[in-house]
C-alpha cells in the first residue's frame, strides 16, 4: 500500500525508541500490520 510516495503528500512519521522514521508503505492482513519504515526498519504488529 502506498503512503503518498507518488501523490506528493508528505509521508507519515513515527517515533520509535527516540528516533523519528517515515512510514514508506504498509501491509495489512488478517493477523498483522507490517510497517516498512525508513532506514530499512520493518515493524510488525501481530493481533492476538
């Protein structure tokens, strides 16, 4: 899923462990939310 890369809309930012990162794109499935962040960081949040 695109987070504004082609539309010119600024990317959403997220602060993790004191560092601000851009959300480049994300994926949602039945169990997970996967955020692909700047600096090649992937954050996976799993539904319990």
